[in-house]
C-alpha cells in the first residue's frame, strides 16, 4: 500500500497544494516553519482521522479561512482509494472514502496504516507513563477496531465518573449514580487490559530482536505490561478506593494509569537507563511498530519520519534506513547533507518553502 498523492486546500499554511509521492523514499527538506510537518500531519490525519499534535480541528484551517480540505489518493492491492477530509469551522469534520461519506471516523479504520515518528518519540522511555500508554494506544487503535471503540467508551465513562466524583463533594446524595459509571469502566476497562496484555506479549520478541541488533548483540531488552490493576481485581479495587476517589475527585485505579516496563538485565531502563540506552529502546519500540502493523494488517504501513534522523547517531541512522527500504517513507529534514553522506536510495526530493513544494529530484523506482 502506498500514497500516490495528496491535495491540500486552506490547510495550515497551504493555500493549495498537490503533491505526488513515490512508493519508496520521499524527502521533504526546507528551513524551519515552512510547512514540512504540516504535510506529514495531513497524511496522518488521512489514516487516523486525527492530528498527531492537536485535538482542535479548527487549528488545521488556514488562518482567516472557513474550511480546509485534504484529499489523499492511495493504492492498495492495485485498487485506488480516495480519502477526503473536510474540516469546517464550528462543525465536526466530514470524511468520505471514494466519495462515499463515512459516518464515524472509526470507519476509516484499516484503510491507511500510518506510523509517525518524531524526535519526541525518542523520549518515550525516559518520560512518564502517559507517553508509553499513548504509544500502546496509537498502535492498538490502528490494528484493532474493537480496541479503538472500547478505549473511546472507557475514556468517556472515566470523564463522566470524574466529574461526578467532584459533584458528590457538594451533593453527597449523587453517590448512588456512581455505580452506573463503575459498571461501564469495568466492562470496557477489562477488555482494554486484556488487549494490552496480549499486545505487549506479541511485541516482546519483535522488540527484543531489533534491540539486540541495535545494541550490537550486547543487550537483551525485555518489555512487560504493567497494569495499574489486573482485570480480575479491577471491580473490587474500584469499590475499595471509592472513598479516596471521592476525596480526591478523580479515579485512582484503572487502565488510564497503566504503564509499560522496559528492562535490560533486570534493570528498569525507565529509571536507571543511560540516555543512549533509553533512546535506543525507544527506537526499538518504534521499529517494532512497523512489523506489528504489517503482521496484523497484512500490509506495510506508511512511515512518516519527522526530523528524526538528525537525532540519531550514524549507526542507528543506518539501521533505521536499512529497515525501511521496502516501505513507503516520507522524511522531513532541514538539510540534505545527511542523506548524501548516507548513500541510501531516495526517490523523490521536495523543497518546502513558505507553504509551497518544489520538486528537486525524481528518480525512477
Ligand atoms: N492554521 C494555520 N494557518 C496558517 N498557517 C499555519 C497554521 N497552523 C500553522 N501554521 C504555520 O505553519 C508553519 C509551521 O509549519 P510546520 O510545523 O509544518 O513547519 P516545519 O517546516 O515542520 O518547521 P520545523 O523545521 O521547524 O519543524 C508556521 O509558520 C505556522 O505559523
Ligand atoms: Mg517540523
């Protein structure tokens, strides 16, 4: 599967743009603030219906305009698909596939698999659990439709429960209604826990293999799921911590507090890893994502690398570039030097300047 072209109108800093991609490696280079990440964001949106950096759709509309359009043309099993996303001020976005409106964003599910890799991802091991949960969620949501809807229902129930907890402070009689939200939390939460557990188990050998290679066969990375509470105890624990929840106005146990543990030789890398180790582990996780998505979807995803190469030393750069030679990749960077040095095959090079794209090189693939 690969993206043939995108068309943007009044999207971010693009008035109007048509851009064709090669099915191999595409480079977008240019100075800061010219619109490179914006292009990757529009591709990400076409796959997942959301932006990787904002939940507010109106930010995507070019300043001073009323609406924005993104059209993505892709090819999958020799069939062509067209995804249209229409973003309007003050209204929810419209999505259509091949001209047929899609009611829920989740119906877009499964068409275009995307892996987005930015320099912040290199901090997922070092940073807090929220980012590691986000990593698991972003991946599972693209390979498991039920997970996607369970997660959204869980989050809705959690928000409702938390606002109720705060209201109970002034209206103790409302305590009764907590049961309704607890039930939902437990039902969706148990399924989320089970799916995360299976996902981390599937991922373990893949990550370990990649990490072995990245560390020159020196390190054995072990990842394990660290749930806030095991599914079988969730119900009891939720009841047990109810008083504390009411005092604090928030839900203290549940999958929204889960974590992913990473260790090497029995040492917890989140806390005790060196910076380099933590970044290598993060790279191993991201690269494992590619393989998992391919295993689960039967097709390679499209890889978006936002400014990430300059963050890696040459060994890791080489490894990354080796592992992407048979997958469509769109890479952004500020300069071209690193690619010339690295002698790897690039098929199309665009220079991005002030909301416009200029084709600089096109090599038949
Ligand atoms: N809704 C919008 N309307 C118009 N311009 C916008 C909008 N949102 C963002 N921009 C502009 O887009 C530009 C940033 O684009 P982008 O993040 O893609 O830059 P970049 O080329 O990736 O830069 P860097 O190399 O620093 O990452 C900024 O100048 C910003 O003001
Ligand atoms: Mg950028």
